[in-house]
C-alpha cells in the first residue's frame, strides 16, 4: 500500500460488504413492498392505507436510487480516492 494511504476497514461482515444504511434501506423497502402486496390483495384493504404505503414505497425507491447513483459517481470519479489520506502527526 502506498505511503500515506488510508487503510480502509472492511464493512462489518454481517452486512455482506454493504453499508448498514444500504442494508437497512433494503430491508425497509422489502418489508414495505410486502405490506403493500398483502394489503392490495386483501378485499377489505383500506384504500387510505394502500395509498400511504404506495407513497412510502416511492420515497424508499427514490432513496435507494439516489444512494446508488451517488455511490456510482463516487466510485467512478477519476481520482475520487486520491484525497483520502491518513493524518500523521508532525
């Protein structure tokens, strides 16, 4: 490793190489999709609750998409990690 390069600690193995934000968002998105699916298939489903879950799904999907767009830009930026250095006391 070149001198002055920050050692990056791997993400906790329980997250399978993803950030806890990413894992939490995935889980919340999956749970909300499942709730919406169950509610939409229920003939006695409350229309207001269905509408609310649909709006929540749109927000979660937007958060998911924006996170990945931002991370792709960061990962692909030329020299994106060049400025990351360990701080050494003089």
